[in-house]
C-alpha cells in the first residue's frame, strides 16, 4: 500500500552544481540543486534560483552564467557556497577555488570542478519564490584525465565522481554502479511485448 506524503519537492538525488555569475571583478558562486537539462536541441540547461539571491542579480546583469559540477571530494566547499552570501564574502577566496576564463562567456568556470558548462540566458520563468532560468549551452569542458572519446558523453562518469544531493533529507551522495545502457536496456521487454 502506498503512503501519501502530500505536495513535496523530494526527488532522488540531483546534481549539486556550482553556478558562477558575474565577471572577473564580481564573480560569485552559488550552490544549486535545482539544475537539469531542459532540451537537447538547442542544448539547454535549466536552473532555479530564489528571487532574493545575489547570483540572480548578477545573471540578469550579464545574461550569462557557468554551471560547474564538482566531484564528491569537495562537498564541504560546495555546501559553504550554498550557505554563504556573495554580497558579503568572496567565495573564490574563501574556498580556494580557482576561476578560469571561459571560452564564450564572461563568467568564469571553476578549475577544481571536473565538468563545466558555459551558458547564455535564453528565457526566465517566475515560479513562486524562484526564477527558473533557461540557459543555452554554448560550450562544455572536462578535465583531460576524465575525458574518454569512447563514451557517448565524451567523459567517464566514474572518474568525474559527481556530487549529488538529496534535497529533502539534506544529504550529499556519490553515484552508484552502472546498471545498463539507456535506449537498449529495455529492448528485451520491447521484443517480448511484440510477440504477445
């Protein structure tokens, strides 16, 4: 029997991402878990930020931001960037993160994050206390030692060891084992259902 939980924002772990906004002089980092791919054509990512956040102000000023995916080893620094305001603190200095120049936008990427995406704002939608920002993906970067051209994504997920977050429980996790491949794991069931 199912148990009703009521309206909830609890879903299984989502990426714990570091969003960089602003430019070299005022670059700020915010930790967000409301992050996900919104479209493949054009490649677009969606992020949701509370309307009161300093990062939203910076994104609106430039129309750009980077999304940086940390590995699990730096989860304390990631958490710090989510519980501290950039209005009063320089999070790059506080965490020791290194800003690197992006190739197509003015907001930097974070060297210590193994996977980085450069985005230009294409749309924003107000949802309650949040603003959902769609950013067209202009470029992506991966650490050289984690790149793998034999993989469809161009990198090895286990080498990246991405940090994920279970929001309702407020827990950081790593990813588990690979179970199979999308668009092929269900083919046996598809074939079986045709013969019914």
